[in-house]
C-alpha cells in the first residue's frame, strides 16, 4: 500500500446502518481495505436475528449445485445470481473456515458450522472486525435524512447527525420486529424517490379453521412423512399443527405460492398424502377387511398405521359417510384437502418478501436517487426458502455493497 493510497483510505468514512449479516459483511469488506467503517445498530448488540436463527442449528448455506441453488430465488433470480457469483455458498464456507469455524453438510444438504451454534461464529466475526477499522455504535437508531442528506440518529446521548463519504443501508426486512427489523425506514426512502414494495410474510405459517376439539387436542403435534402438493409444488417433509393452523419446514417451502394464491383467490387448498409409501390400492385392500368389534380409530391404526394427529385430520375433513367407504377413505389418506385461510402475521414470519425494488438500484446496489447510498440484505425486494438461502444472499449482497462502496470511493 503506497503512502498516497494509505492517506486516501484513512481520510474516508463509511456509515453502515444495520448490524445484521449484510451490514457486518459490508463492514468487513470495507474495513479490510483500511477504510473507516462505522456500524450503527438500534439494538444493544448486533446479529440478533442471526443468533435467533441459530437457536435450532445455524444453517449458513446449502451444498446443492449452483444452478439448483440460484433457482431457489424464483422471480428475483436475475437480481440475486450476480451477487452469488461474487460471494456464494463455497465462499461462505471458506469465510467461516478462515474464522476458525469448520462446517459440515447435513443429510439434507444443508451446511452448518461445527457445533451448530451461531454464537461462536459471531464472536469470531466480531473479533476480526474489531481488528480492522470497524467500529460498532449500539443503541443508535437511524431516523431518516436531514435536508443536507446527512443521517439523523437517536443515540443514548440524544439526537445526532453524521456525514459520511458513503452509506450502506442494511436495515432488514419486516419480520421479527423485536430483533430490530421494523420497516420504519420505508417512508424515509420513499420521500427521496425510492420505490419500495410492501412487505409480506415469507417462510410463514397459515391459518386453518380447525374445530375446537381438533385445535385443543392436537396443538403442537407434528405431521411426519407426508407429501404436500399445491399446483406445481410437490415435496415430502414435516410440519406442525398449531392452534391457529399449520407451520414448519414443509409449509414454509410452499409459503410463497400459498400466500400469492390467497392474495389472488382468497384461499389456498393444499393436498396432503399421509401415506407416501403406500398405494391407494394397498390402502383399499387393508381398509376393506372386516373390523369386527374394533373402533374405526383402532381399525385405521391396525390396518394402515394411520393414528393420532393423522387420524384426527381425517376426522376433521372427511365426512362420516366417506369414513365408512374404504375407497373414499383411502383416497382421502392420499389426497386430503386442507383449506388455508390466510398467512400468519408478518411479525411471526421467518423472513419477508418486499422491500426496496431493484429498479431503484443500479448494478452496484446504489440508490439511483441517492448517489453514494447503497442497500443490502433483506431490505431488498427478494425472498427465498429456508435452507441457508436467506443468510447466503444477505451476506452476498453485503459483500457486493461493500465492494461497490470501495469502487465509489475510488479504491479500485
């Protein structure tokens, strides 16, 4: 590094609003080039949603082939793919390894850090950041732009304003408000001509009009080894019955399609195969056997292994007449139709769809109406299923934004 270049770096400052994966990755890229990066976060600590996501095992990315990986971003693939080519699944694993955290591939192809926990990874990351020109400012909430386009902040010491040579906004989406992503920034960006798509729940549960008996009896019960079909979607997995409806990995995987269908048609009806390893013919043969003095519940369990919550679902949606007809009951086991009323509230969703439209950004993630201001992470208008796709794209966008800032500042 030449003296002139060093002095050039030392004289530049970048403000990063948001201390989640996207903001921290942008800070890492910028700080690594000797530029002062100030990260402002409204919460008492950074990475809170990152830590929450890791409570049941931090899934940082996925090991599937790249072409299949990028297909998970649906209609926004064209926007996300260039970011993933800069910093994709392999880069995530290499980055974790550099921090001293080994990774492994689970049976589903998902990638986890050794030990499964988020906290060791976050601690190692923050230690690296502290060794560069990155400073964290906690309990500093961005509250919009001042007339001169400087940033207004609420701090523990009162209101303050800051000016920087470049700004990265990494403010998160609309879910899990208690962790800091409250969408309060939307009107401030709209005021300066930025187009923002309204937030909608993604990777969310759905309401079902259960009977009082079913709701009380089966709240919290898992549905295991079932195939969910909806339109072109067909996938085997598990989900959970709740008092309000259904949630869990299999539901989340189809949630974008289900949400869109409800918005268009008022409801969505999923089809459930509760005996994926059995044919209709096999079920009919077994169910046609005389049950003698056994109850129907006992008959179902002994002949075809349907019991508990699966039997409860049949009782919920199959008429008494069809229950006594082996053919119709077998069909219901393989094609049980469950009407979904509405998505659960946005604040309960794992992630959100909507945010800053890519049309408001140039190819470097810079706002067209605010030169020198870049956006990254879940505040952008994209969505993806769980499975490591969310964190990977957030970090990739932070990486891209960080490099774009350096380019804007004339670093390369």
